């Protein structure tokens, strides 16, 4: 079919009158198949019950024949068998309805989930196994709904974060083309800086994606945390001195050696110190302390900066969350948390407005 024919006559029709694109029958709602399933289950149950009644009737007949029951006593066992069969049949049909109703509700809801409706929930009733099934189904759909919402938010946040450096690049290049900016090395260096910002953001997003998927590769090796902290703090001497902020290290007397990915932990500490410097005014202090226990080590980064509200503390490790004074991309602390978690550790923060912030990292001695 040509493109013009497509426009005039619409999409092609499949054999049997199905539209295009074809609907995947595994996830389509087919009530006839479902009704056929329940009918077959009911027929199978009735057949089994009839076989059981027939067997019982034959057994009773053999017993009455064996013991020679006659006269008025002969029909009694037969009557009892028929009565028991009737009661059993009634209870069996009641139990089937009691079982089939919640199962049908779960199957109907599963079809809606397959079509993308993650808001559906089923009522938790019926026998205990069916209540457990309904509860598990509701838990699954709730998690699917949360994951879908996170996916939508992530796409929106990605578009927002990537738009800013791209807009700056586009504006400056257009200015160079139109003659608004001079075509000199200074302008080219500014454009190069913007590409570096974009590259860092893309690399952060890549690290975040790998850590979220649980496939981030760690290269563990025996590392002296005392020397690592000293190197990280020393790299901030120039920046801290320019801002008039004092950065110091409080460390134990003996070396502290554990198996970690030194580059990843260095990135975590660098991020924490960058945030602390960003929010600490001139004359303030930042202290990096290290303490060691038998099973774990603890690193704390404490600043005397502006502090944060309880709402900001609760969400500071959320992806793309920014406080009112934040100027970063909103993924640095999320990456830091994921990297610490990948080492089997924990990261937490405590803060009060005007009283500074303390971020604590706990790492196990054996990962």
C-alpha cells in the first residue's frame, strides 16, 4: 500500500477484520476465553463430584448386598448417600462461586493493568489464598503506578536540565553568527565551558542510570581513608581560601583501611564538600571527621552554613530535587547516595536553619 493510498483509505486491515497495529492477544481482554475457562472448571468439578457420588453409591450397594439388608432398612443407606451428595454439591457450587468471584476480579484488573491503567485496585475478599492474591496484586499495581510516575517525572526533569546548557550554547552560537559577539578566543572558551557543563550532566545521568539499575561496577581495593580525606580536603584549599572558609580534617591516630572503590568515594566526598562550600558564608568552617569501629567506619562532613528546613532535609537525596538556594543539577546528592548504597553503606543528613548541616556516611568494613 502506497503512502497516498494509506492517507485515502486508512491503515491496512488484517485478516479477520482486526485493525492496525495488531493488538497483542496475550494482553487483550477476551471475555469469551475467560468464560470458557470458568465453564470448563465448573464442568470438571461436577464430573469429579458425580464420580465420587457414583463410587459412594456403588460402595453402599455392595455393603447392603454383602450384609443382606432387606425390607425397610435397605433404602436408608442409599437415601443417606443421595442426601450427602446433594449437600456436598450445594457446598461445592457455593465454594466455587466464593472462589471464582475474587479470581475473576483479579483477572479483570490484570487486563486493565496490561492496557496501562495502574490505578486499578481489587477488593480483598474471599478465601485466605484469594485475599493474599488480591493483596499482592494491589501491592504490585501500586509499585507499577509509582514507577510509571517516576518515569514520567524523570523524562520531564531530563528535558528541563538539558534545555538550559543547550539554550546557552544555541544563543551564543547564534550571537556569533549574527555578529553580536566577537569571534575571538574568549567566546570560544565560554562555549567550551558550556560543553563541559553539558558533558558533566550527561555523565552524572549515566552514573545515576547505572546505579539505579544496580549494574554500576565498583573497583574495590584496600584504601587508607585518612589519606583519601586529606587529598580531597587539600584539593579544596584554593577555593575555600578564596571564599574565606576554613576546611579541616579530624582523623584517628591510626590508619583506617577498608576495601572500597576509591574513585567513587572520592566523588561522593567531593560532592559533599562542594555543597558545603556553596552554602557556607565567609568566616565559616567545614569539618571532615573520620571515626572507626569494629564493623564500620563513619565519615561526617559538617559545615556552619545556612542550614536547611526539615522539608529540604527529607528530600535532599531525591532525584532532581533542588532547594530554594540550590544552583546545581539536582542529581549530585542522589548519585552520592547510590554510590554509598552500592558499597553497602548508608548516608544521612541532619540540619537546622541557621545552624549548619551535617552529612554522615557509614561504610561497612567488609563489603
